[in-house]
């Protein structure tokens, strides 16, 4: 818990606290979500594959650029942790922090998932979200967050003294190793902060501590993405289940999730191209 303040407030403390807020990044310069394009592309698309991710496990999957993929709740309330990589370059991976800065703490239809520096381009675009009705509740919680990291065995050991091997970090490590042939150590170095799919989270109003509550996801709900580049994805079914009570244990009831891949009509993508990586020179002032 945060310690009580020891420094007395200055005489103008109220005025300092009343300073106007400024949105850090002006979204009018970011790529515009073209709803007509994505809606047209997803109409009459063809399912080409699916992967079922077992409870407390993870699976990797490939999505060609210009295809859609969905994460689907199929049996019961379950949260998933998503990682994304450029299939040709694992160094280009999902950047949750910049996605949060350019969009919001929670993402939905129209938001992009951005890649890490120095690439900084949209990796995927959210095109459908059956939980977009949730918004933000009375506790300030929303769904699909990019503020949490992923449950991991290191933090679990620190806080409980026990080793637990089905944390999302470990699940994603095993999935990436299986997909790429990397050793567990090398695969782990490429696992990164996640999109917490279906997870319902926020910050407490008193101390702004990260909290979770039971996910509102129901069987049949899904979140859908358009792959802007060739992707490897990995999805972990969190050992916390709906994350309404606990993380990193075998206590919570857990359910599988399904990943579905769809190919749009060829004519829907005639004028579409994958976004280019950042054009920054890389000089860094030299």
C-alpha cells in the first residue's frame, strides 16, 4: 500500500491540481478507421481454420495479412492473454503501452494494435466486438484492457512462495517455442505485454490500484481483428478463468477459447496494402 504523504501541500496546491488536462497524443493524425472498407471486407468472408486453446494452456496460430481472426468464447466465461508478432521478424511485436497511449486503457472496434519501436505500425485492427455494449461500469471498469501485463511465475513466486507453471507468461512461452522451434529461454525473451481479451479491469478510485472483476463474456461472444501484416499470434487461457477472484492457480473454473481465421473475398482487398514501418530516420540526433 502507498505510504501516507509526509510533505505538506504548497499554498497553491488547489490551483496546481486544477490544471486543465491535455490528451497526450492527438488522434486526428493517426490512421483513420475506415469502417466501410472493413465492413465490406468482412462480408461474405470464408472460414479457413480454427484453433481451440485448452483451459490453462496456450496455442500459437498464423494469420496472413489481409485475413481476419476472431477470439471466441465457446463454453463459459474465460479471459485470454494475446501476443502478436510479425511472422518474419519476432522483434516486431505488439506494443501494449503505445496502443494504450494512442487509443485508451481498453480497446474495441476501430482501435489498432500497434507494433514495437522502431517499427510502430498497426499490426491488427479491431473490426468487431460483441462486448462493446459494456462500456465503463460504475467501478470504472471496462473490457479488453491494455493496462495489465500477464500473470507470470516470477511475480507469483514473489507473492506466494510457490512455483506455478500455467501462468499466461509460461503458457505463451511454451506456445511460441512450439511454433518456432526456439528454446524456452529464447522464446521467453520474445513474450511481451498482452491484450487482455475479455478481461474486465480498472483502477480503484482511492489509490488507483489495478483491479479485476468477473468478465461479462458469454458463450458466443467474440472479438475480431483484421491482420494488417503477416502475423503469428499466441493466446493463453488465463488460469484465473473469468478473473473474478484469483490469478495463477488451479482454483478458478476455466474454459477453452477458440481462434477462427477468415479469408475475405479477393476483390475486397484490391486497393489495400499492409502499412509500412515507421519512416523515422533512426538518427536520434546524431
